[in-house]
């Protein structure tokens, strides 16, 4: 709270819209926060923001997406975005439809993890994160609360096809020993860990 995630995202989209008035974005937020995001955006920016209310049926969500307008940023819940993943995938891959979103922002993406499986993105998250898009923003102040792999998955999503950070297996081998050694060892691993992820985070 207070890290400026909302303003950072709205500022990013405002910049992209200044470059291209037809830019279209979609923001997915945890349950219960879509209305808050929408209200803040309307209050503090002049962006064209539309709310896809939480709790809608898949058909209603898909209908809104199918009628989505250029130059508009849409805000909805994680679950609502996942419900419409088939339609979104068609929109993102079929150029003839002319409905593609240029950017996705996911607020608190670590909440998309599978329950009880530390460091693993669950089915809900995979449906969202496999969608092709030009710009990806992951918004979190706590990218690795339970496992170093949590941050790895978020970084790989934001980087798309980039392989600069290496394989998941290699990353896990390097950092899986965190908190299992002495304080000196943990300090060394912690420094290496943050040096590794720093290029990908703000």
C-alpha cells in the first residue's frame, strides 16, 4: 500500500495513449478492487476508462470485450479476465478482428498462484498469463513471499519470449537454498537474488 502501483500503471497507459491514440489496455485486479481502481482512475486522470464489473457471467464479459473501443483502458477482476480467456486469445491472435489489446497490467499477480503450491502459478493465472500481448506490467510490492520462484514466474511473464533470466530449473537451483544455511550464506544468496531480479523491476 502506498507504493504507487495505481499511478504507475495509469501513467504508463497515459504515455502510450499520447504516442498512439488507438492504444487499448486491460487491467486485471484482485477480487473486490476493480471498482476502486476505476474510481481512482476517473478521479485523478482524464483517461478513457471503462469498468467491467466483477461477478458478470462469461457471456456478458465477452460481449463487453467484443465491443471494446480503441483508445480505452478497461479495468476488471482477475477472475473475470480468466473467464474470458478464450475470447481474449482470439482477440489477441486474430488480426482480422481488429480487437487486440496492446497492454495488460495485472495487479498483485502473486495472488494467481495455485493454493498450497508455493511458487507455482495456478490454472487461473496460466489462463491470463499465456495470452499474447505487446506490453506486460506486473504490479506487486511483494514478488516473492514464499518462494524465490514466485518472482521468477512474474519476470518471465513481463519479459515475454526473452530468455535473459535463464531457465526456471537453473533459477531454482541457485536460490532454493535460501534460509536453509547460516546468516552469512543467506546474506550472500539474498544479495545475488536481488542483483539477479533488479534489472526487471522498478
